C-alpha cells in the first residue's frame, strides 16, 4: 500500500519533480522508510526554501519534513494522539 502524501509550498517545484511519486518509488526501489524517503526528496531534490509535506504510511508512521523556516503541520491519530507544529 502506498503512502498518503500532501505537499505544500511552491507547487510547481513539487509537480516538476513528482515529489509524492518519488517518495513512494524510493520506498519501493531503495527499501527506505517513509521518513528516509521523504527527507531525501525534501532536502536533496527540492530546491531550498520550497516547502514541505505531510505523509503517512500503512503503519501509521507520520513524516513532516520541510526546507523552509517554518511550516504549519499536524496530525490526529485514531488513538487520540494529536500533534501540531509550526517550527522545529
């Protein structure tokens, strides 16, 4: 099952590199975790100061990397866990 990924920032950059697809491909072909794959794309492929993403895999792992000064992000899990962030 592929992860669910929502990207935000300069949309053209995310579309140009097919960011969500690239993350899933890295998970499949390089056997990376969601967090590792998302970090590689956000910090190694996207141009700096482009944006970030929120992603969830089949195990409920949440990845929220960003390469900007801050990014509003958060999640709510079925067990009641709630998290919200702006900066690190």
